[in-house]
C-alpha cells in the first residue's frame, strides 16, 4: 500500500449548478477505503494510490452518464520521507504554532 | 466588488517540506479582506476578485524570496446567478441532505 | 519586469462546446505584450507577471459576459536562477537530446 | 476504448531544474499507445482513458524513485457528443477561422 493525499475536481460541462454531481462523486469516493474531505473547491482524499485512481475513474465515468462532457482533475501528493496524511498536512500549516 | 471563491496552491521548488512557506502564504492572505480556509491540498479564499489577485501575487512573490523558483496555481470560481460563498458551496454538497 | 511562463484555462460553465469562448480569450491575450501559445488543454503565456495577471483577469471577466459562471485556472512558473521562456523550457525537455 | 484528451504535470519536489525528470516521464508516455504532445507547462496526451491512467501512474511512480516527494496533476477531458482529439481541439480554437 502506498498512502497518498490527493484532490479531485470534477466539472460536468453544460451545467451551471453542479452540486448534485459533486454529491454523487462524494458518494462514490465513500465506497472506497479512503478518507474523504470535501472543500469548497474540490474533494481531498487520503488512502492507497490505486484506490484513489479507481475512485477517481469511477466518479469521472459516473458523471459522464448525466452530461455530454466531463473535465476532471486529479492531483496526487506522495512522499517517501514521512507518512503523508491529511491530518499531518493540516497540523504542519497551523499558523501560530 | 465581485465576490468569488478561489483556491491557491504555491509550490516552492527545491524544497521537500514546504509547510513553513505555506504558513507564510497564509499569513499574507490573512492581511487581506478575505475568508481564508486552508485545506490539505491548497488554501481556499473568498472575497473580492481584485483582493484575491493581489493576495495571490504577494504570496507568490514572497515565497520567491526564499527559493529560486516558484510554481503557483490560482483557480477562480465566479458566478452571476447567485452569491458565491464557501459556506453556500459546502452546504450544497452535504451528502445526505 | 519579471518574466514568467504561465498557463491559463478558462471554463465557461453551462456550455459543452467552448471553443468560441477560448478563441475570444486568445484574442484578449494577444492584445497584451505576451507570447501566446495555445495547446489542446490551455493557453501557455510568456511575459511580465503583471501583464499576465491583467490579461488573465480580462479574459475571465470577458467570458463571464456570455455565461452565468466561469471557473478559470492560472498557473505561474517564475524562477530567479535563469531566464524562463517557453522556448528554453521546450528545448530542455527535447527527448533524445 | 474511450478516447480522451488529457494533460499531465509532474513536479519532483526538492529540485529546481526538473527537465531531466520531465524527459523521463515523456519517455514513459511514449511506451504507451498515446499521442504525446509536450508543452512548456505540461504534457498533453490523447488516447484510451485506461492507457492514460496507467501511463500517468507509471510516470509519477518512476519520478518518485529519484526524489523523496512528487506532486503530480492529471486532467482528463472526455466527451460523448463528438470525437475528442488534440487535432480537433486545436483546429476549433484557431483564431481567424
């Protein structure tokens, strides 16, 4: 297992209000063995890189069932020198620490 | 004033551990009249588009004082049909609603 | 003048075919003192960082005249150790060199 | 086969000059059945979505052999209403047409 932190953004083209699609994508992410942390600009995921690639592909594919075009973004942050988790990353940037 | 929701990611090239730079960027964002919401993969900002452009440029420029190269990302989400806020966006994607 | 290389992506929400908006954005970029190099996934720009910020804001704002929501992306690559140009970057990655 | 157009960006953390790693990633992409079109800000790929996911994972993983941390980006543009190719996308945005 290679634990990574990632962010997914999915844009259903042709729609202005996209929250129902984002909710569907988050439901899909939650079926996987991942930490799922939605932000206002994407969904942060933590877990095995292969699980994340599968979850990303499934969510992208699912949204393409509802619209004619999907543009999606996956960002992966992986490091070998220390464990990479959402919690550690947030702790490290706490201003005032 | 044109209120937008944005995300900034700043990557100081040449460094593996970047949290001290991210903390510095967040300090800069907080000097502006913006809502500042750090995530594990970037910093979400809410406020006037011009304030955000200025804050982004200042943070990018500041980090370039410490390293020889900076790669940074700004994403802006602006809509005319309804007010765009971090709070509204997060509410809209609450799974189970 | 601070010369940088950048990439802009502009997504007019609510539209499936977006090329006419992208063409409009490229027209705007060309009014500025920038090198403009469209790719299939965005537009690469080279020039002064302030020109690029202005061109990006004008293109984003212009597309918002046609649709109710725009999501746009700006990436800036700036370095102090050597001159950063599109030409140098492309030369440096030529496979087989 | 689901043909998509994609863009990959790979950032080897801890390095300022990254072209040798980008060259290595491009070599990997070329082993796959993909069109590979490097730009100054990333590499545009065209081909089957599964090939692209595999090529992206292999390139990300390979670069992590040389550095302690990799941040990488994959963007996928997939549409059902018409064939999506690099050539068609570039043709559609030709200013002056």
